């Protein structure tokens, strides 16, 4: 009774000192084995607990404090996304926040590995029984690798996300609310190939994203469409009050096609268009891009505050970073530099062929698919480019992007430029998730749609676009 009473009355610290976890009987292999299993598992489930119970209490308290902090951050983050999604996503998808989280995750991963190595020392494997000695060692090593890999995977992705958002998206462009229920973005495919004395837009589209449902409508504007109006208030309207007439300077020698705006605005002006659009550079844009926005606004009758430009020379890298795209090919298309003389059969100059049917295309093949024009019309080419854009959108699932995040971020910052502000990134991420469950609507302003390529009827085009964006029975 006296011994029992002494144990009951003993301070908690004394009991902990006498526990088999802290002061085990090292001559008992069974006890040491059971203790080893407990320490390894406790360290994995609650890092710092093994040290608090059997090792350096100061290190254990630090580890437990860091673990509790990580759990608090995780729980608060999850609850925030569930209850205040927009505000929390706005905060999380900021360069500083992502980089700070990357540093926290990396430091915690290092601490977790240190605690795991220390736990293996505390186990004292030489005192455990066989064959469980080997099993404990294998489990400890596997969990150690898993802990290190968690940090090695998560931290670089957070750093890449923070750096990518900071590099790619504008920190100075103003956030513009949706117009008539849509976010409208000008999508430009730029061709900076050899022999070009300026960056011309080989592909011009407007992506309209419904601000409530995420539904996507892509309007394709032919690159050679002529005599289009500019939006009201555009500096280009002062120069061309009725429609774009091209560059009058014979030294430039270009026509009134919409992809010639680069030459008229920048290449043929001494100031490079800076006097026309003095704020363009400050907001992450260029005068020729702003002029193309104004042209698309005047033609389609919608507000287009932002642009995304993809350099076609690097587009293949972006597709490869997503793991390729799935495309249904309708007709056989040649790959190659094109005919060396008029009328030369494709069989003589083609370096390869894209065969009809379901195709999983890598970046290079997809680029040939989008650019091929010698055996088909420009209108067919436009449809293929729009099909490829939709295929890329479909590949940008959260799972796919997360799995390949560093490759996607690297390719994106190399080939994409935009003035979409950082403050809209979280909104567009939410809408992209919604868009995954809906078909992409396309409008092609080509002769099949009744659009005259030399003298387009802007009023008829605006009505066509309005009916597509606001079908009968839906509110604007």
C-alpha cells in the first residue's frame, strides 16, 4: 500500500521519467520492440511527440508547436475555402502568400525529417528483437522518405505558383468588373518567326467567360478581316473615324487587315504608338495590342479590358507541359515548310502527315495542326485553331495542372503574356473549374457565317455575338 501510495503521490514529471518510453528496460527486447513501433508511428502522426515522450523535451515542444501551427493553418484554410471561398482564394492566390506558404512548408518538411532521424536514434534498434528490428527500420525509412517527399513536392509548387503569378499576371492593371455578365479577354496568337520585321497576330479570338456559370464562348476574328470600326473613345477612331483603312505610308505597304494594326500603330510610327496609348506599357500591354482590343470591341460590340498573347513558337512547350491534347482530325494534313513553287504537290514537300481520326498530339504535332494551310482554306485553319484552344482548356483540369504544375508554370511564363491583373486570378480559377462541365461555344466570323471579309457588317456581327452571349430567356 505504501509503494502504491507513493506512486499516486509522485509528480507527473517523475512518472514520465519512469515511463518505459523514456526509461525503458533495454535488456527486454519485447518491450524495446513495442516501444520502437510506438515512437516511429507517433512521430509520423504527431511530429514532436516522440521527443516529448522519450527524448529532448525542448525539441519535442518545438516540433509539437510547429505541428499544431500547421494543423491550424490547414483547418483555417479549409474552413475559409468552404465558408468564404472568394476572399480566401483571393488571399491565397497572391505571389507573397504562395511564396510565404512555400517557405513554411519547406521549413516544416526539414523539421519533420530532423525529428524522424532523431526518432530512429531514440528507438535504439540494436535493442529490439528480430525480425521486427528490420520491419521497424524499413517503416521508419519509408515514412522518412514520405515526409521528405511531401515537402519536396509541395514547396517547389508553391514557389512556382507564386513566381508564376507574380511574373505572368499584372500587378498594376486595374480590376474591371464583368461587362453584361461576361469577362471578355482578347486571345492573340503571335508569330515572331524569321523574316518578320514585327510581331504580327496570326490568330485573333475573343474569349467570353460567363461571370456566373463559367460558360465559355470563343469568337474567332479572321486575321485578314478588313475595314472594321474601332470602339467609341478609342484614339484609333480619331485617325480612322469610319473604319480601318490600313497604313497610307507606301514605305510600309500593308493593307487594312486587322493583323496589320501592329504595323500601322507601332512599326510605322516614330514613337512606336506611345502617344496613342501612353498607359499601355505601365499596365503590361503594348500599343498594338490595345489597338487590337479597340478593333475587337468596335467589331463585336463588347468591352474587352484584357488580353492574353501566346507566342506560337513556344506554344508547343505549353501543350507538352499539359501532357498533350486530344484532337479529332477530319482530313489528312501535311507537316512541312510548304511548296517551293506554285502547284507543287504536298507529297513532294511534306515532312510528315497528320492522319484523320482520334489523335493524341504532342506540342509539335498540335502546332502543325493549327498552322497547316497549304492544303486547306484559312477558314478551316481558323476552326482548327479554335478546336485546339478548346482542347487546351479541357486539359487544364485542377488535377492535371497540379500534377504538372512546375512544367506548366515554366512553359506559361515563357510563352504567355497578359495584362490580366493578379486580383482576378482567383476569380478566373473558380470560373475555369465551372467551365470544365460545360461545352465551349464557338463563333467564326467567316464567309460561312455570312461575314464579308472585305466590308464586314459590324451591326450584324454585334447582333450575332449578343444572341450567342445572351440567348433568349436569359438575363443580361
